[in-house]
C-alpha cells in the first residue's frame, strides 16, 4: 500500500515537472535576439504579461549600473 502511494506521488511530481517545462518552452520566445535586446516578461509584482512578437508590448531590461561612470 505504501509503495503504491509513493509511486503515485512520484508520477504526479514527474507530470507536473514535464508540464512546467513545456509551458516555459512555449511561453518564452525562442528568438534569442528579443531575449538579449529586451526582457521577456514584466517585472512588476502580479503582472502576467509576457513578450509576444507582434503584440506591440515591449519589455526593457533595467541596467545594473551606468556604463558612463
């Protein structure tokens, strides 16, 4: 009985991990030019906007430090 429960838990965890990986691969744009040039997602708490080509929504990276200094 305990073995079956552990097996079910392992299967559920594996399925969840696979679903998360698939979602990340589909949602994150595959065009590396966009990821390098701008952010791929909104950084505001609670914002669920993601970059999508042609959507008209742009995300920009905040520089870590000023290059002119």
